[in-house]
């Protein structure tokens, strides 16, 4: 939309640096300790995909991968879980990288629906548009745009693309894939509705199957931190040094995560924590600080929107203590605040208000 206007202007970044490594490690450990004991009944483990209900409500892993390659880990950062909705962020990045900024904007959209992640009504209210790639309808439509000559090639591009973000080969959790495949009637309904509006680039069954597979890839909290850190570093994985996507794609992905990544609580999240992020129903959260690194959190109990309760608290703590909030600024040290009366307050108005 605005891209044509500004495409010739070099993109400069607006980022700072993390505190010293030791301090970052201490704060990650502190955040973990602070919320590990949080009451699990503050949230509920997802059970609408039957196998997710088996998760232990006490699991809690917190990982931060810094842009300089340093890794800080506390708690259950080695436990594997299905990536679920967090895959949407990285599949979006791959598709955006392949098709470009304008194409994803025009074909899918980049505005929040304000409705639940699996809403059917959102499609109807928006004339058949899937609205954005972070809700199920938009994610299924985005996955359908993945380049490839057939379903196997598309799946290979998704799996290998997400593996490049993680810096290691990610594997499908077959049990999760089967459990979700037997119960994902709603996603099939969304795909058929999109097809009726001619909004799906491939057949609905194939699109839902690919989407279900991507959601079933097994990751750890540490993987999420590395994947997010790749977006924080302009698309270069700070672990492997491989370029995964372009800097422009990283920027576009983070913009979308800021407005749509935390379900219908994205506004509240941005207000409180101030970072682009994505969460998933298995309890993962990735929160990205451009230029600095990313936090990967995992704890299965969720709030009513589907966001991990402990994960959100730990991210809020780290955002505040590490200075990650994108909107936080301090006055310049060389500018003294004016101690005198407010020069903009007119005596008349002052008098009138008394
Ligand atoms: N595979 C899940 C679904 O389609 C992902 C949901 C989520 O993590 O938000 O329902």
C-alpha cells in the first residue's frame, strides 16, 4: 500500500542492545523462578485437540536467544511440544519472502479480526477475506500459497523452512498430527468456506492437511527463541548464520505479529509488554525484540484467549527488566525538563476552570 512510495528509501533500524550477558542470564533465571510456582489453576491446558490434554500443567521452560548468539535457559527448555499456531508466524515469513510484501497484503490481509482464532463469523463479516495469517482461516490460506509443484514439495518447503529458522531439523510429531487430523472439523469448515469465496490457492483438504502438519512440528522453548531471534536479526539465524528470509520479510512478519500475534488479546499484550509475539495452544510463546533477540516460553496452562499464563507473565517481566518494550523511551540526558510554569497553559483557561 505505502511500499511503492517509500521503496527507494534505505531502511534504517531503531534498536539498542541487551544488558551484559551475565545480567541477562540472571534475569531469565529470576523470571523463571518467579512464575514457576504460579498457580496452574490460573489457566487451563487445551483439550480440544485430545492429545494436548496429556500435557503436564507444571511444565515451564524459559529461553532467551540473543542476537550475539548467547543462549540463556531456565527450567524445561528441552521438553518437545507441538509448535501449533506459532508455525503461522514462520510460514507467513516464508510465503511473504517468496511472494512479496504486496501479495500477502492483498491476498490475505494484515488486520486483526478482533475475534477468536478459529472464528467462522470473521470470514462472513469480512466478505470472505481471511483477514490475516495469524488466525486459522488466514493461516490455512497462507499455507495454500506456499510455492511447490505438489503437496510433498510444499510440505518439504514448510518443514525445511521452519527447520532453518530453528537451526536444526524439526520433526513431525505423528501422534499430534493424527489426533488433530481426526478432530479438526472446524478447520475443514473454514477451508471450505474460503474455497466458496475463491480464496484458497489449492484444494481445501490439502490445505488443511498441510496446515495440520505444520502445527504438529515438535519444538522446544529454546527452538522458539532461536526461531524468533532469526526474525530479530533481519532474517539471519544467529545460531547458524544462515540467511533464512530477507530483512524486509522479517520486518513485515514482526509488524503482523504486533497487531495479530496474541489472538484477540494482541492489543492488551502490546500495551502491557510492547513486543511482537506469537502464541500457540500447546503453551508456547515467542516474543521478539528487534535487534536484540527473542524469548521462547513454554507452559501449557492457557488463558481464555489461548495464551500461556506463565509465558505471558515471564515475558512481561523480561520486557520490563531487560528494556525490551518497543515503545519505552527515556528523555535525552542532555535535555533538562523545564522547571517553570507550563508555557501552554493560558491564564484565561486557568481562570475559567476555577
Ligand atoms: N492447530 C491448532 C488449530 O488449528 C492451532 C491453534 C493455535 O495454536 O492457536 O486449532
